[in-house]
């Protein structure tokens, strides 16, 4: 698998980590998936809580909706956990998805480099607490 559950830091002392990086060739392998029930259609801003472990080479990932890539995310570039929602090279800025219908949809994350996030999706573009 591309991801593993780790302990230490993160919410409730747990977080997911990408073990295999795809590099700049585009998403590869099995994505990390969040299946969510949406009761309203519209734009949702994605916030990703990341820690790159002070590595300049582990600073981005791809994201998508229902298995289709929407864009890529510039993750934190410092040795601490923080919320980000900045686009790196492609997709809307700030990062967001459009939910076209109510019901269950899947938010996907593919590794670009090793390391990975916690995720928050919300209607407001304001940073989560």
C-alpha cells in the first residue's frame, strides 16, 4: 500500500503517511480516500494539516474527487504541523472541490512525495482551528 497509519503527533496522536512518492509523473497507485455524505451541493474548501519533517523534497500531493484528479497541493514547508490549502501547480487556488449532487462522494489524495496529512473539508475558506 502507498499509505500507513502512524502514531505520534496528528489528531488523537495518529496520522496517515505516504510511503511511496509518485514524483511529478502524476498520481500513481492507490489513493487515500475519504467517503463523505454531503447534504448540500456547492464548493467545499479543503484544508490539509501537514508536517514535511523539514524536508524540501516532501512538500506536495495530488487531490481529487470521485477518483478524478482536481489539482495538487503545496504542503507545509517547515518542521511543524500546520493547516494549508494552497495550490502548487494545477487546480483551483485555494484548493477546493465542487460537489455537484447531494449524497456520498469520495475525496482522494495521491502521494507525490513521502509524508501526508490530516484533512478538513468545509464551506468556509477560513483556516480551521
